[in-house]
């Protein structure tokens, strides 16, 4: 079967069968309780992670001219969520040789030079942990709110041993397609700082989705499973095209979801199911990441320390290559589809992030990539390199 980076990457047959069942009110209650116990705070369930970030910033009631410091190498949804809350993002560039997260040094310099920064969002890009201990101290010293975005990094451990989501004032979770916890759609905000607990949210969890959107979500696991299965018979691509043409597939980047919507019970049931499988899936991703680490040239690697992959959730295994499009085309001919490189539209004021965005290629680690598949991908990349 062909290998994909996305397109239902987290779904096997068991997941598809689970997705055919209906969610219950108890699923949402159980999921809320689970998050509150795991992350030690008050949980609010929403339909998208971007809604959770907007909600966190609205709860803070910051001055209108406030800035929110974020990684310049991030998703457009983060920018939009901050602007939806009425603020402007302050983008922090990457440093050469320092990975895919902004450094504490860069944050310290930015805080010193811009007193309008009132909140900081860390994202642990692709699951690789940032220097959270120093960043937390900077936030405390400067009275800044620290928000941990777990879209990539549920299960990541910081160098101190603390798990991602157990440090910040707020925790934002995205449960959308191809994330570590994939419930097709979903988000949550966990308010860890007791100063902001028990705040009455203005109808934030009372607005329900239209039926057609919920139907598309429910179809997504089965339809993407069918697309991937049909590729080996030569009809997966036209079937995928037809579903998109008819607008029958759930669209993760639908721009209407910056308002607050409650999380349907069905998505909550899938999120709980994914959390139960988390340790096994993290172990699987770690094995694949270490295969890439051991079999690819060091010159391609962003992270050269093996223990980084022990601490990471390894959502993707990022490498840096010149002539990226040529390699993507070469792999595609071998049935390996990796064109969703994440992120191509990064902050224009961050030159290092822009440079990375033009050369990064993310290798899959998910449950539908076996260890044999990971070895095959390494062999093909090494073969391509010899042809250059």
C-alpha cells in the first residue's frame, strides 16, 4: 500500500470501526475529566484548537495593544487565532543549528526590546521539546502568561522530565487530522493557572455545529481509509479527486472555525480512544524516528542528538534537503507521498524560519508506516542522494 504523510495517517481498521459508532454525552464528560486530571486544570472542550487559543487570550483580558510571542515557524491558524482575539502576533525567529523552536535567548531579547509582549506560546514543533525551564523563568520574571500548544507534542517530555502540558498557565490542544491525538476535529483549553479558573465563558460551549460538517467529519476516517486502500488498485487518486470535487471531505483549514463551537460527543469519544492508545503509538513513532536517525546522513538531520527522539512525540521526522521538489517527485514515483511539508507560509520577518520552510521535508512516523517502510524510505533517500 502507498505511504502518505497525512490523509488519515492515524487511522487503521480498528479506528475506522470505532468511528462508525455514535458518541454519548458521557464521552464528553469522561474526556473533560481525563484532561483535567492529566493536565491539572479546568478543561473546556471546543471544536478546534485555534478556538482554544483565542479563548485563552480572551480570558486574559490583556491591553488592546498587547503582543503575543510565537514561533515564526508555525501554522497560519495560530496567527489567525491571535488576531481573532484582537491582538497581534510577535514572531520569534529560529536560530541556526538550534532546531525548530525559538530559543530562550531570542525570547529574552524580544521581551527586553518590546514591552507590549504579554503572552508567550510554545509549540514544541513536531514534538521536539523547547527549553521550557528557561522560558518559564523568563515569563515569571516578566509577568507574562505562558501557553503550551500541544498540537504537535502530546506525550513529549522536556529535559527536566516534565511532560508537555504540565508547565504553562494554559494548555491548548488540537485534536484535528494527523495530530498526535487525532479525533478528526477537536480542540480543548485547559486552564492551569488557578487565578483564571471558574471564569464564566460567554456561551463558548453552547454553540453547536451544522449537521453537514458533522457528517463530513464522520465520513472522513472511512473515506480516507478507502482512498489509501484503493491506491494499490490504481483508483485511489481519482476517487480522492472525486470526493474533493464534491466537497465531501472534512476540511481541516476551514476558515469559519475561529468562532467558538462545542466539541461533539463523537469527536470526544475518538479523542478518548486515541489517548488510550497514546503510549503504544508514541513507542511506534519513536522506533521509526530512530530508524531515520540511524540510516540517514547526519547532514540532513535537524536534530543530531539521539536522546531528543526519546523525549519527543515524533509527530514527524524533519530533514533539510536542497532540491526538495526533486526528492518529493522521486519518492512519489515509488508510492511515497510526502508533499505536505508544513509550513510554507511562515513569518516574513523571520529569515531563518523562511530558509527552513523552503528546505524542510517531514518523514512519516505514524502507525501506518512500519519499521520496514521506514527502512525503505531511508534507502530511497540515500539512493536519490547518490544520483545528485
